[in-house]
């Protein structure tokens, strides 16, 4: 804890050191894409693989606190650019999907607009803001598959109270080119395919596979609650996954805890809808 606080204070006192560190890590990451041991995906296909593993959808426009809805409309335009890069991606055995490598650096020159991004402990406008909605959806699909999540980050704070939340708290993943990436590795014998598309109101996605799997997954949360330390409120939960035999009346094959999440709550305590425990 003390080391984390020290780093935060250094970045606050000397912001230039933070940006130097980010770009140093970005350069290292880019070098690893080309000289590292990982084999990254290189193929897309308009032809869908025959079997669906999981499908999910999320609303495009959401009212988040007092934020400007223009940022939400811009987010939709940003997501259109992401879909163009990701849709149809094939992940063959032994290959790794990197969100940052596939999508690239969001810039104004590429057509990205100001959307909402979560950075430095607050929600604020940023070029390419909102594209995490797509990485969140991809992570949810991945948790329902035998693909291995080899890199995933979740926000250290919760900026807005729940408003029609469907998925468990902190079940998504944040990306920040290419400092924070979302990566999936295919350690199976099957070939997988990612498909993303937009409707008028939804971002939709699915994960498909070359052969029908004999099992499926259910993802759920446990031990979700808010708690207080000093004057600060936090939210915590656990993300669990069960694996079931598809053709044996849902026989339970495996249960595992995927994540234990903790995030600082940024909204007012009276907006909390769950019990708060003092610690």
C-alpha cells in the first residue's frame, strides 16, 4: 500500500515523470509485439465460424451522472472505428489477441473524437474515450470461453452509481494504449472468432468457434458490498465462473474464482444502493 501511495504522490508532484514512464513502457510494448515470443493474431474473416460460444450486447447511450451527452454520441463514433478493426478477428491455436495492437492508438487524425475516459481518479473527456465499452464486452465473452485472459486491468475507482447495470461490478477491463492492454491467448485446439457490430441502440458482439464445445460457462459475482475506510468509500466483489457439461444435464465440472475486485467509490454515499460496512 505504501509503495502505491508513493508512486501516486510522485506522479502528482512531477507529472512529466508519469508521461515519460508511460511512453517508455509503450515503446517496450511495441518492441515486444515484433521481437517477443507471442504469436499475435493476423487474420480476419467475413465468414463466420459455425458455432457460437457466447453473445452479448450493451446499450450505446447512457446517462452517466452530470456528464455531457455529446461525449456519449462521440463514443458511438469511436466504437464504429473499433468495430472496423476487431470484427471478424480469427484466433487460431497458439495465437494471442491484443486489443491495443489490433485497434492501434486512437488519434484525432484517425477520426477518433472526445469521449469520456476514466483517468487520474476521475471521469473526463479524452480522444478515443468510451472504447472501453468494447473491451468490456470482449472480456465478458472471453470469460464464457476456454480462452485464457493473459492481461486484464480494471479501473481502481467506481465513478457513477448503478443505473440499469446488467453485469457484475468490475467485470470489464480498461485499455489505455498501449500501457494497459487486454489480451487473450488461445491455448486450446480450437479456432475462435470475434465478431462485433453496432445497431441503432446497441453494441453487440459474439465469440464463435470452429467445433461445438461439450461444455459451457456461467459467470456470476459473490460477496459484493460497499465499505468505508476513514472518509473514503469502497466497493468490492468477487467474480466466479462455473463450467458445466453441455450434454450431461448441466453437470458441474469446475468452479473457480476469477477475480477479487476493489474500487474507490466516487459518488455520494446517499447514492449507494447496497449496505455499507464500516472497517
